[in-house]
C-alpha cells in the first residue's frame, strides 16, 4: 500500500511544513497578503501534492495522500495552538507594526517591514487620505494590510 515507511512519510511531511513555516515567518508581513502564513503553507503544499497525486504514478498515491493529511493536520494543530496559547501565537505570528503615529512617519518601522513611502502613500490614498499629517495611526497588520485611523477634524 505505502511505498515509503510510514514513519518516513510522517517525518518528511512534518519537516517540510515546519521548515516552510519558519521561512515564511522571516518574510516581511506585506509579502504574505491577507492569508495567514500557516494556511498559505498548507494550501501551497497540499496543492502541489494533489497535483503530484493526479499526475503521478498510482503506486505513490497512498504516500501522497498521507502527506496531504500530515500537512493539513499540522495546519489545524498550529491554528489550535495559536488560538489556545498566546505565547505560541507570539512566536508563530508577527505583531502589527506602527508606521505612522500622530502624523509622523516612522521610517525605521518602514525599513524593518521593507515598505516604501510610496507604497504607504498609495495605501493611504486608497483610504481617502492625501497627506501623512492627516493620519493619527497607520498600522501594518499581521495579514499585510494597512489599517488607518485618521485624525479627527476640528468642528469649527
């Protein structure tokens, strides 16, 4: 039924998932898009394995299906761990990054996140803000989106 020993398939699937998770954790948030990193890992790996199962030889289908189950199990377990254990969440997920505070651009945080002033300005324009001085806070969220709180306008 299985070509490779069961323990080897489980170890390979686990090693690949964990290695990719660590590598994705090192990427700047803006590269991730609006999907959680562990879910992205699962989607990419499972998609690739499913393609191998469809195009590959039938003898390896059981191994591929087992790898898919291992990857999905790791994804599910990491989601559970992030939900139940805040310390794990702090390691597995990045934290939001403040980009603008009270109209002041925080250039060091932009550099850290590999985000240009032009990209930030474009994001602000998409939210109807023309100048950084109009921003109370701009935050690069964990999912790579920029959320903006505009300064309150004086009601004169």
